[in-house]
C-alpha cells in the first residue's frame, strides 16, 4: 500500500487519494482528439472490500492539452489475481470531455471516453503489484 506523498511536475507533494483530483484545475479534452496515452501510475491503495473481498483505489496522471490530468477509480478483486473496476461510471477526474458540438459532456456521456483511456492503461498490472500477485 502506498501512503507517501508523490510529486507531479510543477506541483507540491500530493497525497495519493482519489478525491484530491477534485482540487486539480479542470482540463478540456475534445472528442476526436487522440486518446491521451501518456498517463502514469501515481499509486494504488489496498483496502478491505464487501464480503471480505480485497478492494481499493488506483490513481493515474498524465499530460493532456498542455496540463496535468488525473484519473482515479475503485477496483475489487473478483477472484485470486483478477481485478475489475467497481463502477466504470465512477471515474474521478479533472478532465472535462467536450463533444463534437462544443459543449461539455455529462458524466454519463463522458464515461465512454474515460473508459477508453482506462482500458489502455496497465492498471491491472499495477494493482497486481500492490497485491503481490504480479511482479
């Protein structure tokens, strides 16, 4: 479990907590632009989950539109070494997705695009490392 502050370029040390993303300045990302691929792992917390399952949160950051974007979500171990997002509709981020018509998408509309980013991250490997099931 990672409990130490982490440094992001140009920022003060940051506690690895998903809700800390709410303090980051919002960034706009236009639908149709390439999916940001420069995200890196900031940390993963391991906690207890429902019915004694192992669960936690993972947090990632990257450069999008010239600024620092962060994303975090809850995960749960569904069987030994197999983890999944708890709720794909609940990605916490400072990204604001702008649709083709120029307006910011609702959270439900944006979830499709946020999950495209999540799907391309090696987040399950990082959670596995935190659980000691991946090396």
